[in-house]
C-alpha cells in the first residue's frame, strides 16, 4: 500500500481516509509520502502556502494531487519549483458519493508521474476520468450553476426551498436537490467556483447570485 500524505480541508481529508481505508497508509510526515493530496480549494492564500510547503518538503518525483475547483492546475503550477508533478483533482465535501473522480493534468504534467498516479487509483479500485484543466472541472461546474439558478428562484420567492429540491430530485433523479446540495458541498465553495469561472471566462452567466454571497458571508445554510 502506498503512503499518502493529506494536507488541507479537515472534512475532505476525513472523507479520503474513509475512502482509502485498508487501501493506503497515511503518512504523518510529508517526507515519507509516496502520494501527496492537497484538499484546499480556497482561499487562494492558504492554497499557495500549502503548495509551497509541499514543494519544499518533498522530492520532485512524488505525484501531487491538488484540488483544482477554484484554481486550475496550470494556475497552481506557477507557484511550484516542480510543476510537472502536479495533477488537478476535483475534491469537495461528499465527493466520494460520486461514481468517479475527475483528474486534470496540466499540459506540462510529466507522463511518468501521471502514470504513477493512475496506477495508485487502479490499485485502490477508485474510478476516475481525465478531464480538461479548466476552472470548476466538469461535474462541480455544472452543479454550481444549477445551485446558482435555484438560489435565484428561491430568493425571488417563486418557490419554497423544499419544493425546489423535491422538483429537481423527482424530475431529474438527482440524489439531492440543488439547495440541499449547496449545504453539503458548502455554500462558500459554490460561490468561489462561480466567482472563479466568471473571472476566467468573463461571462455574466457565471456571476454568483447576491443571495449566495450573503449566505456565505453570514455562514448560513439553506437547511439549518
């Protein structure tokens, strides 16, 4: 079993430990790790600090998975001395409920390191898809936009939160309604994914709804 070092979000780290239970060893010291996973999505300052710590305390051949929902792998590469070992990955609270992980190597990711990382997933039985290195990746980007639309409907009092979630679960067979999903993923993460996409693409359709920003600032949930 490979030794994995986790750094970043406590809740996502706990989820990874459960997912890899009896499939990997978890290193207490980064120097002994064979795989490093950074689970921080935001703020950028914290992400930057952790990536620089990883870069200065581990060998250049060790694969680094770094959650890339708010910053692409390419953007994160600019912070590293060894950018060829970084691979973007889609990590968020409840990610393990999805059927597969999304990973996004940058255009300079070393092929040998990517192969090593893929072998790790195959050894642990984790399904994954390689996706383009773009803000929000695929599934989180789509879900964030659905949540944003649901927030607008809710804030305009067109429908109740329960009716919105029930309609989406029954109409699309989603496991959660969009507002319920926002609580589970984290309203702050949804807001930051949308903000990053708006900045990246310059399109108003990605603009987070003001109500979403307000709830993030007040640390509120839809179901609380």
